[in-house]
């Protein structure tokens, strides 16, 4: 959640941030009212508690009828204190819930507007041009014996798939290359759980505007994560870190699950938009002051990884209205997909400042006291879309696919994937 001091001291800044995202500003007034009610309830409770303590001292010194009267007053006051305490708890809960409705304040540099209002920061590489009719990734996957969506649908339903043969090998190669890249940049490797408790999901902001896209395990107090950002943000929840240990950099592998709510009719062909995929995600804890440079660092690592795959891509500065609840700013790297004639998101990186750590109570101890730290996340490799980009970009006329040089050591030195007879 946002720093309550910003709401109290500069509510117009919060209103402007809501407008930048295209969201109503009435939540600001509701939050301020809830804060006032909370403060009044605290004052009322503390006043009654002080009176109760004072009365207790008087009872110990009183005698006879005076003592009896004081005891009667003590019993009545105890009921009032209990009621005031309950009201304080209710007011506190109402305040927190209202505060949680307010997204992180978008960076001044983030473009205003919605999904289509991004700013293109740079283009890297030149989109490939073919002197033959290119095949899409699904046809290439069939020829190579790499992707089987028919049996995926038979076994699990729409938007599921099998990676087989060189398709499975490509996944392992990409994961190994991503892990090597992460290690080279000082990240600690993690295999993270894909099932989390509600607090982890809520603490990262995924039970807010993204709740419809989240799978919940019926009968269990557990959710399937859509990204390992969720377990990694909760990894140090309720902890006070040593400031000298920052930044803490993790690269987490996990399966990811998304309902893809609202995507009916979109990307129904192939493995662009699926319900399950594997991903290597970078996650960082650092100071707010250092988070902005760290954000650029994550972006540079993502770009270097895409360069290794010899892909043409662009970097966009995501508009405020297309940011997740927790993000202050987000950069996307979008690879050129030849058969679609457009760029599609492959990686993203977000600076969440102290929004998640306030919800999950992750702080660090500094010489001047403890305070909440910043969290950042960045996709290093989301497998299906990366495979799509590789197959379509590096295809040859006969349906073979040239293997990017950086991947060859993880594929036994193979430099070309060749069509196979598929039963």
C-alpha cells in the first residue's frame, strides 16, 4: 500500500496519480474519512482506558460506600472500554481496506493513459524479412514435433499444450541459459512454490484488480501463483533485514497459472496466451533510493538475454493505466513475431517501491532506524512466448529452425532443428 503520510500530507498528489491511471479519485476522500474515523476511535479508546486506569487507582484507596460506587463505575466503564476497543478495530480494518484500494503512485516519467498509450523507448535489431512465406510457430512446432496443442486440449482443455521432443529440449535450454545469466549477474537461484496463502497473494496486489485472473484451490486456503513474484515478495515477509545485506537478488523458477480472464477470443491459436507456463523471474529487495537504478539494471539484463537469442525487439514505457496495482513504473520488452507482423511482450520489469513491503511488513534496519524496503521484479524468461519468437524468427524455408548460438551448448551443440515425422 502507499505511504499513509503521502495521503495525509499531499492528497492532491494521490488524486493526480489516480487520474493518470484513469481511475476515480473518490477513494482518496474515502480513505481520508476512514483515517479520521480511525484516529477518533483511537482517541476515544485511549481516553476511556486512561479513565479506567485512574479509576483503578481510586478503588484501591477508597472505603465503604465510596468504594462500592467506584466499583459500579468500574464495571460500567469496562463495558465502554470493550465497545470502544471493538470500534477501534473496526475503524482500523476499514482504514486499511480503503487504503489498499489505492494503487502505487505511478512515476512522473510513466506515460498517462491506458494500454495503448505506452511510449516506445528504443528498437533493438531489425525485424526479419523472408523470401518465402513464413510459417507460424504452431505449424513449425508440428513439423519439428515440438508443440502439441491438440493433445493439450484433450487432456487439460483449451490454452494448454505439450512441449515434446525438441520443444521440451528448448525449454530446458532456455531455463539453463536464463539461470546462467542470472548467476553471472549475482542472483541467487531459487525454486519457488506455486501455491501460496492469501496473504502472499493479497500482499503483492494480485487479489485486487487482478483477482479475476487468479486460480484459487477450492476447499483450501491456497492460490496458484501467476508469477513467482508472489512467493518471492512474501519470502521475507514480517522480517527486519540487515541493511548491509541489500540488495538481495533472487532468480526464481516456477510454473505459473493464469485464468486469462478477459482474453476470450484473443490468441486462441498456439501458445502465445496460455493458462500454464514456466518462467524464470528476477526479484530484488533494495532501498527505495537505489530502486530506480536497480530497475534500469533489471531492464539491461533482460535486453542482454534477448540479444543472446538474436531477436528483434522494442522497449516500451508502460502507461500508468496499464500498470499493475503494485507497480510504480514498468518497462516491457516486446519481440517481433513475423507471422503476426507486430511486437509482442516477452519480458517486463516493474519497480514496486515500498508498496508490497508495507503490506507484507518487510523492513531493514538502518543506522537511523527501521523502514520498509523496495521490491522489484523482472521476467528473465517466460518459456512459451520465447519459444514462439525463436521458432518464427529463426525459421528456414523447409521448416527447419536455426538455433541461436547462445542456446547451442544446451542443445548438445545442435545448430539447426529439423522437421521430423510426427505420428
